[in-house]
């Protein structure tokens, strides 16, 4: 058994002396059952002169084939340009047809109706994974328009007599749409959306489903982007080693790790994942305060006063006592802690050093205060509790929103200590442009 579903559109049943799409699909594929979908305006014409069902009956007589016609009437449907209406309605109809006729060949006409109808049919057919076969009908060499083509003066009998598809000049104008390729194009667009939202793991996963339709460069770049997102620079280097692409702007290992982490933190914020953003503040705070000490004080690199024990740096009295500036730092620490004892240094230690030795008042009185307040009053408490975090909570605790913290504090400090160039902040967006360009390329 063969079934056809077709909306009824302005080119049906016959237009410019040729079959309209609905009639042409029936002429070529000879379905046993034809579902005709009528909106309000098309139903008015059908009720006026039965032009659609009459033309099908005439075609059946000519072909010596019986068409069972089932009319689906939506007499109140006037919003014919709203995609979601047809997507939902057609979806339910298709499910009913498939359930009623599970073994039938099921065809749909994608060339009749409004653009919203056509798009809904094509999408549903593609997502059906080949169960539904989509037919497209080209317009052919149209004959001249005349008054009888107009809906208000339409003469169904004259139209039938003038239909050139009834004669020897008939040419099959149907095309079976490749659903698999169309579905791949839908997924391609979704990959692009995922890239634009910085969801590289999901983009990579979806791209793997259509890798036969994507170029090798696109797949390599997606794998590299996902590796970059995980802060896995070895992955990025290995994936792109035989290509011309370079997606990470900073080359020196230590500087790269710092800048990439700050960029990653910005992506987390862009997703409005405030909980992960705040939990990720401590490494960022450590990075920034270390750089303030190094570049904006005479103390310099804090690690000069440390002993490396396993993977940690211990700030020690012995190291501090080896230089005049170190002794001054030790004095500050002794005043705060009574007698400073060797320990892994923290942002609390760096805060004391910055307050004493940094001459930049804005750094000391504004940026430093906010960074440490974020740690002590926001990050540390939520790190050990199950709690919902939003911008209201963040502003209530530290006086500014998460976006203000990142854009007006973290970025400004990173630029002040020459850690980041302004152009580097756009690095992920530049990478996304390249990714999208390559994903759009047809293999």
C-alpha cells in the first residue's frame, strides 16, 4: 500500500496548464490513499467547486487507478505562516498514519502550501529516519497566466482540458528528497548553534554523527576546540600538528595556562553557570594576585621566596631572610600572624604583601578588596554547601554582579599586570568564526 499526505496550496490542483504539486505526485506515484490537508482559505475553494477532489477523481479515471481521498479540514486555521502550528499538527497526523498503516509506503508532498507548511513537512520527514519519503515537485516550463488561473474565475473543467501533463508532453517533475542528507544539514546547523554557545563537547558529539558530511579540517578543529575547552593543550597540539591552524594565541607554557584559564572562566560566565564561575574564582584570584606582586611591587616573583615541596610552593622564613625586601615581607607577615611559620602561600598572604608594597591605589583599595571579598564571602562558603547561585545572591554578597566582577575587575587587573592583551579576550570568538566557517563547508 502507498499513502500520500499533501497540503493543498495555491498551485493546486492545476496551474499554468500543468499539474500542481499535489496532482503531480499522485500522477507519478499513484498512492492508494491521499490525505489532503485544508486550511480555511483552501477549504473555501473546495466547498465552492470541489476543484481538488474532482481533479483527483479525473486523474484516477485517466490512470484507471482508484484514489481513496481523506480530507483533513482545519476550517479555523488562518495563521498559515506559523511554523510551530504545522509542525505540531502534521506530527500528530503522521503518527496516526504510521500507526494505522505500519507497513505502507508513506510519502509526503513538500511543494504545496505555505513556506511554514513545507518546512514543517521536510523537517518531520528528515527526522523520521527514512520512514517518511519526501517528494519535491519542480514547477516545469509554465504556460502563460490567464484569467482562468485566478482563484475567483477558476474553471476546473477547462483547467483539466488544458493540463499539458495529460498529453504526450508529460515529464516526471518529482524528486525524492534525500532525507539523510537533509537531516545532516539540520544537524550541521545545530553544530553551529552549539559552537556559538561555546558548548564544544556537545558540538563534537553531534558532529561525529555527520562526520561523513563534514571536512577533515572541520572535524580536527572541533576536536581541538573541545580539547582547548578542557584546558588540554597536548590534545590541541596533537590534533592540529599537521594543519595550518593555530587556535591558542599565547605560546609560552606558564602564560598560556594562565590566559587560557581566565578565558575559560569567561566562557563559564557566558553560559550563566554562576556556581561554576564562583567556584573557579580561587585559581583566578591566585593568578592575578601573584602577578600584582610580581609586576606592581618591588617584591617580584613570590616563588623566589619559596621552597618547592612536591607540587607545592612553601613560603619559608629561610628564603625570606636571604634578601632585604624578603625581610620586609617577613616583617609584614610576622605582624599579622604573630610569628610566621613556613606554609604553602595563599591569596591571604599575597593580599598582605600587596597592601604594604603596591603603590597603585586602585589596585589596593578597589580591585584587591573585591577579589578577596569574592573569595571569603562568596566562593569559600558555597564551595562546601549545596546552594543555588544567581546574580542576585552574588551582588548581595560582594556588591557587584558576576559580569561586573569579570569585566570590570578580573579583566582590568589582568591587563594592568600585562597578563592579557585586549585582543586576547576575543580569542574564543575568533576560534568560533573559524569553526563555523569550516563546519559550513560541504565535503
